[in-house]
C-alpha cells in the first residue's frame, strides 16, 4: 500500500529537479555523488593531460614546419621549366 502512495506522490514531484536529484543521490543512492565527483575529477585530469601532450605535439610540428619552409625557396612550376 505504501508503494502506491509513494507512486502517487512521485508523479507530483517529478517536475521538481532538486527533489529528483535528492531522491536519486540521497534517498535511493544507487550512484554515490562523491564517487561520481571523484571519477569526474580523475577523467578530467586524464583529458587535460592528453590535451597538453597534443598541444606540445602541435607546437613541435608547427616549429618544424616553419623551419623547413624557411630553409626552402619556393619555386613555381613555370620557373622550374625555364
């Protein structure tokens, strides 16, 4: 009987986002909020580390490209033929 009362009450509170979060993370607690925040932080660290590595690779590539372009003289096909 209490399940039916709860289901009736649930339909009234389903539009209240704070109440929904409270029910999900406090009452039922299938996903502990602290654990989710820890995982979020861990994965954010990994993504930031990968981004810094990619940025370093990009900077190296740009430097190498600039030095190779500076060392070469660009000749068009027309100038090369004559």
